[in-house]
């Protein structure tokens, strides 16, 4: 059995286990990583490379930095303030959270946007007296939507532009993605406000009592020394500031997060034990375990096999709308289980070839690839923002399917309708 076949079988088994949740999601993910090594698909270093992936390290650091706001009571204060302004209506709070997240993720990393807003969003839910999941899933989805708006909002946009420039076929402007990204973001927010939030489970007990750490929100101590409260805010703000100026400082996001976490312990704002307890290890291992599968899909050729077999359906003489539909479906399917970066990197070169073979404008094809790669709403492992809220929101795999799949379908319909109009396939 070749590596591509083994990888596809492991992908199928992982999907079944994710959907049924017979065993915990994180255990399934790490089992896949182990099996990729035992079957010889990946060497041991690559099979466990997810454990040292920058995104996973970023998760760990930001869990500590964010939880410090709870330990000192500052998250509750921020939540109370926002609730006083926006009210306690679920819809108004969803709009407030999603607009803020979309605006931030248009220029910041989607992952860092959710990591930054996670503690505040949980504070808002607590202050409003609603299940935090009702705000956390909209938060994650808004980060994905906002990333579609600018060139730097998400890696697939950069990959699409790089592929276009590499083939000497032109380029995409910084805000050009917003021509489709802004309408999709607005529509996505409206969907969550009027339909999506009704599909989010209202889990208010058991695991859902946890904030980020597995400890009750009521553990927040209002009598914490004022210097600890303000220092937690200062370190939080400093960490975010460092992330926003990543390129100027030359310090990667995950390094800034770790520095922030270390400062909190060194200064005594949180204890070492509190720092360890604040990390959601299930989230860490879930994401770390699935990253090697994305690598295997790429290296073994399994991802290309999926792409080629479906794209072959397009054929010669296909209409722009059929082309957009097929390309979108392939990429959107891949991005539920591969990182959006990997899905875009896999499909962008194929997109150039498809466009050349059909005599179509590659800009239209690559824009479809970029947008579809950002539509990882139907799986908790398709993108870091989704993974980050699994534990705090007490979500299950099927929760993402129920809420996210309709959103993917809406994004599909709107993209198929608008992309060929904005970027005509044929001159």
C-alpha cells in the first residue's frame, strides 16, 4: 500500500472518529500522528513536528496571557463594560464581537485575533449571563471572515498573489481581496446573527463552566491586589502591541506570546501552577496532532489526487460559474482538514495550470482558491481560530458541522455568483 493510500485511509478514519467522538478529539489527532510514523508515511521528526509548531506555541502562551485577565478579575470588568454599552441581547453582543474580530483579523493574524479576544469574549458572556459558546463560535468565524478582506489578512491571500506574480501574470492589490471579502464578511455576520447562533448548543454546565483553564469562572478573585490587575492588563497590551508590530520588531507572534506568559510568572501576577493550569492541553494536542496529517496529504500526493480527480470534472469549455463552483468545492473540502495555508499552497499552482489550459484569467481562479481556503468553518481542526475555542466553548465536532456547513454553503453560493463578475474568467 503506497503512502498516498495510507494517508487517505487515515484521513477517513480520523473524520469518522471526529464525527462520532468515540474517543476524545485530541486522542484521535495524536493517534493519527503516531500512525503516520508507524506506517512509514512520515519520519518521526515530521510526525511529531506539530508539538513545536509556532501556532501551538502561540496557543500555549496566549492561554496563560489571557487567563491572567481572569485571575485578576480584569476580564470580568471589560465584559461588564461592553455589556453596559451593547446590552445583554445575544444578537447585539454577537454583532459587537464579530465586527471587532473581523476588523482586527483584516490586518492581524486570525489566530492572534482569537487568542487576544478570547478572554474578553468569555468575560462578556459571563457578564451577560449567556452561554459562552454563543459568542465564541461567532468569534472564531468572524476571524476567518475578516481575514478575507486584505492581502495580509490570511496566508492564502498572500499565496494567491505570490503564485500570480511568480507566473508573471500580474498581481493582486492590498485591498483587492476586499471586493469579495467585505460582502462575504457582512453576509457571514448576518447569518450568525439571524440563523447561526440558534444552531450553537447552549451548554451551561459541566465542562462549559470552564473559562480557558478548566476552573470555574467564579474562581476569579475580585480582591486581587490592584497592581496585579493593572500589570496583567499592561502585559496583555504589550503582548498584543508586539504582535501588531511583528514585522517591525522582527519578533514572531509565538515568541511574543511566550515572553508575555513568562513576564506574568516572573512578576508574580500569576503563579507557576496557575500558568500550567491555564493551558488547554486538549486544544494543544488536537491541533498538534492534525498538522502532520496536512503534511502527509501534501508530501504523499494524496491531496493532489483529491484535487485532480475532482477538478477533472470541469473539462474543456466549462462555464466560469462551473469552474468557480468546482474549484471552490475542492479547496473548501481540503481546508476542513488541512491548514488553509496548506490547502492554498497545494491548489494555487494547480489553479495556474487550470487557467492556462482553459484560457481563463488566472486572477479569477486564484481568487477562488484564496477565498475557499478561508472557509474552514465546518471543522474544529481546519483553522487555529476554530481549534482555540473548542475547549472554552465545550464544543463537539458535529457542532461545527451544524453551524459551519451552512455558512460554507452560503459562502459558496455568493462566491460563485460574484467572483466571475468581479474578475471575469474570459476577457
